[in-house]
């Protein structure tokens, strides 16, 4: 079976939940808003999964992006949580992919 003809949604969903869960574990917590906002979304027509957040200060936390500090008077610094969640999930992602194709697209 050609990969272009396969429904990758089940695989992408599992990968999304895996990385989303790890990002939530790594996310620094003050109010919990940032951690609660992390989500994954599968886009089947793109054969892609997106993991992220729409909280405006997330980029400051992840990259120490030059913007107004969301916590004036306190240095928050860079505390990446999204990028490390991908790298730390790499082995499990490879295993999910291997199992998916071994079982003919079923996971």
C-alpha cells in the first residue's frame, strides 16, 4: 500500500497526544494557563499533526522572545517545553511509526 493512500490519522493522533502530554509535563507552571492551553491537532489532508498553544506569552517562555515580561518584577527566562517534548518523544514516535506500518496501518 502506498503511503499517500493511507489514512495516517490514527498514527498522527497518537503522536500528537504523546508529544502534547510530554509538553504539559515540561511546561513551567505559574497559573496553569499555559499548560492547560497546550493541544494537538491532526490535519488529515496535510498528513500532519500540530502541537502548540495560542497563549500569547508562550513564545516568551519557549524562546525568551523579546516582548513584555508577562510577570513584571520577576525574571522568567527561557524555559523551553515544546521543542524538548518532541526530542524527548523521538524514540517513542519511531516505535509508533514502526508498529503502524508493521500492522498495515492499524495501531
